C-alpha cells in the first residue's frame, strides 16, 4: 500500500506582508512541523542536507536564508512528494530570501540595525520603555528630523526620516504587531525641535493612543526611582512558539540582542514593574494633552 503524500499546512498570506523575516520564520516553522511529524531528529535532517543539527535549527528558526537544494532534499526526507506542494513551498522559501524593504537604505544602515528591522516587522508584539525620546515607531516627521539632524548631513537626514516613516507602516498592516510603549515623563518635556515640534508630537501621541494596536503609558516623575532608570530597551515577542522573546538594547555604534532565559526574565519583570508604576492609558493620555497645552 502506497502512503498518502504529506500535505503542507497553509501559511497565512498576511505573513508575507510583514516582510521576509516574518516569512522565513513561518517557513522555518513549517519545516520543523514536517520534521517532527516524521519523528526525524535535527541531527538526522542535518546529515541529509550535508549539514549539522545547528544548521537545521537556524533554518527552522528563520535565522538564515534557504537554498533550493536544501529545501527540496528536506521535503523529500519529510515525505512531501506532490509537485504542486513542493513548488509552492519552494516559492515561499525563495520569497523569504528576498531583501527586505530596507534594502534600499543599506548605505545608511549598520548590519546590526538591519537585523532589528526584520525582527521588528516579524514580531507579534513590541513592548518598549523609553527614557529620553519618543520611540521611533511613534515619531512625527518633524520630530524625527530634529533628532536626526543633530548628527547627520541634511541630504542623508532626509532619507533617514523617510526610513523611519517606512518603519511605522507595520502598525497599519493587518496582522501587524501591537505596540505597548511606556514613556518616562521627561520625554514629554524635552523640547526636541522646539516647542512647536514637541507640541505636534504630543498631539500625535494622543491621536495614535486611540488605535487598538497601540498602548501608551507615561511614567510620571512622582513615581520616583524605578526599575528601568537610566535605560531604554525594547522587548519583542513572536507568535511562533519556537522563537524566543528578544530584548533589543541600542547603543551609539552597536546593539545587543538578548535571548537567554535569565536575561529575558529580568527585562520582562522590569517592563511589568514600570507598566504598573506608570499611569493608566487614559490617565497617560490626559498627561499628554496637558503637556501639549502648556507649550
């Protein structure tokens, strides 16, 4: 008796809209499901494609590009024999290898930040604490100009502003990430670009705070010393259960990506603490409105 060919579960068409990193994660997740359904170990799968269990792990986590030969060999190993299924999966893998939208800005982006852009677009939720500036995903064009003009020439600055605006589109995509931002009250009073620019920025925060996918809290001065004092960080969470949360810490010339369980636990606790200490979203909106009216 001939065994029925293995069928591949569908990948939500909206995933591709989130960029190649999200699609790589989805394709990798499918590869893992196929392997586990056959009871094949990562080491055995790695041997089959002339690699190692570590290579299989990278492929299944979407942390590396896909080669046609590897994909076809793995599909054969996993019992996926129908031509249309194989071609469909191969097409998805090729799309996952395509450059992200930020490819046009490669001359402006250090490699460590390109990695973040891919992860940001692939995340299910983004939680961020900011002690100095409005988070990039929530900045107005004029506010971004004021931040960027400090360290870049005008021609380059214009493209960097364009890049940041492009990033913000993920908040409008169906199935895009949710954003939960906790801002130190100092952010509301630092006159980036002058009073007029800051007022427009605060009014923008009020407007976007009504979006179902966006939560904004203000950590007031009255909270005193808090767990995140002196730092800013972002916690990314993904829908794919095999992909761990990632903490992103940006510095002037580099960034750290933390995914060790001990580090993640610390930052989750800190994020939870500042969210509890911060004003509720409705009260935070009132603080934003009051700060804007004072300018």
